[in-house]
């Protein structure tokens, strides 16, 4: 269901997805980034119209009991920056960042944000 939804969103739009988000890897309008590693800096580099993250995986990152797993590991850089970015995407419905308006589109097993 979400696989089809994301592929439909990609018509004429660039999408950046986090790991554990279902998508068609052959779709040239969709790029995938490392697991729970997105930041505003990385999003700016890709310049997507839409960002999609996995709800369950994001909740694990935001659980302070898991901080050691996600902060003290060479794979996961910039813990505080990542934590604050995912926290915003998990709890807010809209926000502005660097002259861009972010709007929540969908939140169930995946969280979908539109960027204008």
C-alpha cells in the first residue's frame, strides 16, 4: 500500500526516502539515504520535493533508552542534529526551514512530508 503510494507521489517530483521505507528502487525520481541519518543539510543536498521516513524506526531513534545505540556508533554521526530533525518530522504538522515550508502529508507506517 505505501509502496504504491510513494511511487504515485513520485510523478514529476523528487522524493528522498529513509531506510525501511518501501519504494521502487528503479524509480529515478526516488533516492534513498542511510538508516536514520537524515539532517536538514543532507535534505538540502538532495533537494527533494518530498521526504519520507519510517514511523517505527523513527520512534526507536527518539526513545532515549536507545541513545547509546544511535549516538555512540561510528555509523551514526551527528546524533543531536539527527535526533532534532527526526523529532520535528515525528511530532510536528508543519514548520519552516530556510525559506521552505514543510507540511505533513501522511502519518501511519510511514511519515510523508511535502517541501515547498
